[in-house]
C-alpha cells in the first residue's frame, strides 16, 4: 500500500494566515496569504513563493507545502486578486501580470522583513495554470531576485451573472475538479467552456480529487467574491500586451534563471505540446512529465513533488541568496 502523501488541511496549524496591503499598489489591494515555516530542527534554506491558478486558491498547493518546508523553505502562498480572501478590485489593471508580479514581490519583501526598496533575499518561485503564466513573467521582469522557477502547466459576463450563490458555485467547482452529472452530460470542457444551463447542483456529483471538507472550503472561499474576480484574469490581454511591449523592445524575452517545467500528459487545457519550443526561450531548462490531468498538483502529488524536490536539491545547496535587481 502506498504511503499517504502529507497535505495541509483547511485549518492546518502548520500555516499562518496573513494579510498585507501593497504600499505601491494604485488599487490599494490587500492580499491574503499563507506562510508555512520549516519543521523545528530543519535547517533553513530560504523562501519559496507559490502562485495558484483558476479555479484555485492558495490551498491548491496543499500537497506541496509540507514537502517544501521539509526541504527547509519558508513557503509563502497568496490568494491572487479576485480569489479567496484577497481583494477583487473593479479595475482590470489590478489583474495584469506586471501588476501582480510587483505585488507579489512586495509580499516577499514584507515577509522577509525588508523595507520598501530594499533588496530581497533570492527566492524559489513556483506556478500552476495562471500562476505559471505569472511565474514566467516574473522571471522576465525580475530575474535577479529568483533562485529558480518551476511551473505546471471565460471572457464576458454571462458566467458571473449565471453562477450566483454558494450551491451553484460549489457545483461549478465540483464539475471543474472532475465531478460528473448523473446523466453524464459534460458541464465543463476545454472546447465548449462552461455550460451554465447544466449547472444544477442536485445533479452534479462530488469531485474525485477533493474531500467533501476540502470542497466545502473552496465553495466558502469563492462565495466571498463570486465568479467576477477570478474571471477578470481572462480579460486582461490588451493590458498585458501594452505592459509587456518594453520586454520585447529591450530583447528581454528569454528566461535565464534555472527552470523546471512539469508537463501533465493528460492536460486538455495545457497539453505538453504547448511547451515544445520552451528550450528556445529558457537558457537552463529541465522538463519532466507526470501522468495526470490539469490537476497534477493533487492527482499525482507524489510524482510531482519528487520532480520539484529533485530539481530544488542542487539549487538550495549551491546557489547564493543575494539578490540583484
């Protein structure tokens, strides 16, 4: 019998909940984030920042946080703007990659006890889904603060207007996390998106990937902002394009920090083929695969953690912590 993988619970005493209002944010955004310290007696090796995607929360990294703290890392995991207990600003500019990168850097600086403008200690960066997109941009905008980066790879208002109330939100999340209708009709798919007419809570089964307690936690967190905030991430293409033009103009289009890409072979949303040319855009890239769907963080937690831990072993032993911006 396989050894159960350690994971956080929604009320886990190993994490502390914090909030921080970003001093430099024009939106006055207050972030909620988790901090988990290494177990007593474990030599400290630095800081790790983990970034979640959609439809997820900081809690989505529950299988990875204990593994990383066991490697001596202090782990910081925020809820992104629009998600969970972080603010959901009305201005779409608050959800751009560059804005969020700068916000997250401010959070790390705060956690490390650095004043605004002071250099941070270099840190490990991980992302999944939208968090992966943010992580790669982070590596382009601020490579000097990173020890390494690893990643696992609905426009309009109809969804946010149709999916209102805890039970409907919970049903949507169940469907996106693998729950099925009793008549087997597909509520959500990559090709057709979300079928709002099929979101009938009484007909959608539980997710096979989360316990009932975990699913209830997600529903309770999502009901705080509804679906509007999370869906803002799908409406920022023009803002991101305009903000990232300087990167192209300056030729800063290559990730130069050590990088790991873990590809899920059964991910319909982000198939492995999408990473085929990453070697041309990353100067120090390691690729690994896991036999999983989009939710590799949970579905193949042991294999995913193994790839991340092996990648980090050399980084944590041999790389200096001094940052340069």
